[in-house]
C-alpha cells in the first residue's frame, strides 16, 4: 500500500510539473509577444473616436493662406504663408493629441492675427449656416471663420501621433476623450483672439429654436468670447435671437438662458440690445423658404 501510494504520488507530481512547465512557457511566449511589439499597443491606444486629419492638410492650408492674402484681403500680403504652415504644424505633428494647450498656438496666432474694423465682428452659437449666409450677403459683417486664422482652419480636422509617427489620418480625439485636443485648443485660442480684437457695435446671433438653450454655459461664446470682450472697446452688443423659419420658438430675448447672457454683459458693464427675429436676417431665411407661414 505504502510503496504503491508513493509511486502514484511521484507519477502525479511529474505530470503536474510538466503541465506547469508547458503553461509557463506558453505564458512567457504570450507576454513577450505582447511586450515586443509596442507599436501594436500604441496603435490600440490611439484609436480615437473623432475623424482623422483631413487629407492634403498642408496643401489646403497653404492654398487657403495664399488665396486669403492675394484675393480675399490683399492688405495682409505681408503674411509669409510658409511660416504660417510651419508654425501650425509645429503645434501638433509628432505630439500627443491629448496634450495640446491653447497657448501652443500663440506663434501661429501672432503670424495670422489682424485687426478687424470696428463694428464688423459677429459672434454666433448654433446658427452656423444662417450667420454665414448673412455675412456673405452683408459685406460689413465678419465672423471668426472669415478672419485669416479662422479661414485657414474652417471645417478641417487635424491631430498628431507620438513616437515620431507624424500626423494621424485615421482618427483624432473628441472633446469627450480629452479637452486638450488640437482642435478644441485651436478654436479656443482663435475665439479668444477674435473676441479681444472686437470693437464698436458687435453682433451676436443666437438660435431661438435649439434644445438645450440658446446661450449654453459650455459654448465657446460663454466660456471664451464674452469673457474676452474688451469693455473699453466694445460700445454695444446687439443680440439677435433667430428662430427657425419653419420651426418652434423655444427662447426669446429676456427668457431662459438668454437672461444669463444679459447678466454677464451687465456684470462686464457692456451695453447690449436684444432683438427677436431681426428682420433683415429673417428676410434671408424667407428667401430660402418663401412658403413658410412666418414669411407670408
Ligand atoms: C509588430 O507590429 C508591426 C505593425 O503591426 C508588424 O509589422 C510587425 O511585424 C510586428 N512585429 C512582430 C514581432 O510581431
Ligand atoms: C518666408 O520665410 C522664409 C523663412 O522663414 C523665407 O525663406 C522665405 O523666403 C519667406 N518667403 C517669402 C515669400 O518672403
Ligand atoms: C438651430 O439649431 C438647429 C439644430 O442645430 C438647426 O437645425 C437650425 O438650423 C438652427 N437654426 C438657425 C436659425 O440657425
Ligand atoms: C482698444 O482700443 C484702444 C484705443 O482705441 C486700442 O489702443 C487698443 O489696442 C484696443 N484694444 C484692443 C484689445 O483692441
Ligand atoms: C451702434 O448702435 C447704436 C444703437 O443701435 C447706434 O445708435 C449707433 O449709431 C451704432 N454705432 C455705429 C458706429 O454704428
């Protein structure tokens, strides 16, 4: 009994040892396979949720730059577009796309900033199409997207990759994934510059039909533009609350989130006026939707 028991004990342990050894070898292989290929891991980490860099980014920015200084606003013909592209790409190429601060764009902004004639600045939130339709028709209005710095970046996407991999054309981080991403920081810095340059009567076009408030606390308007208006240079903020020509009236002057905007301007001691469905802009809406009830 004793010898027999001992015999089976030794048999059992050698089987256990063999299994354990095989398992160990398997585990080591598995681990080394994973740690050896760090580029695989880096790749997994940089699958962002936002769209990747716009293809031909450099050509687009250089082309837009020359178009702006040669045809749109030749007064800026002193701008060196090569230097503008260099300053722009220095901010994000080969950089961690979650570690781009708005101050990183200060060289780029210095090369592209320009004064905006008093009374021309138009700010907006959630009225992108209407405000630009209007600014195209009325030549003496200018939005951020019509300044050189805003025009260069309008509708483009861009971000970099670490480990010397340059530009990420596959995906870029969204604001939810990290707030210090190349786009958010750019528009924050550009908005700050644009608001700081504003003087005279400035205009603010809001959306009276949008859910979640015409003046949202987390918008660039609330967080960057209003705080950076210079009260010594801005004589009046004229607020236009535009409802959808076919849609509903959710907010108007003196109501809802617009109360908050009005009190911010009071705090800053900047005079303001507010108009619902400013007629010249409404006419433009009616030009596009002549059959809607509010246009009859
Ligand atoms: C590491 O990943 C790269 C890119 O996916 C691949 O080309 C390379 O063959 C991999 N190397 C090893 C050792 O698996
Ligand atoms: C732009 O600046 C670069 C140096 O940064 C210079 O080599 C180039 O000649 C300049 N271009 C023009 C058109 O002045
Ligand atoms: C208001 O916002 C909604 C939703 O984003 C949009 O469809 C509508 O065109 C906007 N209205 C105006 C006047 O810009
Ligand atoms: C405000 O106006 C003054 C004088 O009109 C000018 O010197 C100053 O640069 C302006 N400030 C800004 C930020 O535009
Ligand atoms: C600014 O707006 C006020 C009020 O509408 C108007 O009286 C004034 O003439 C405007 N100033 C300029 C320079 O347009």
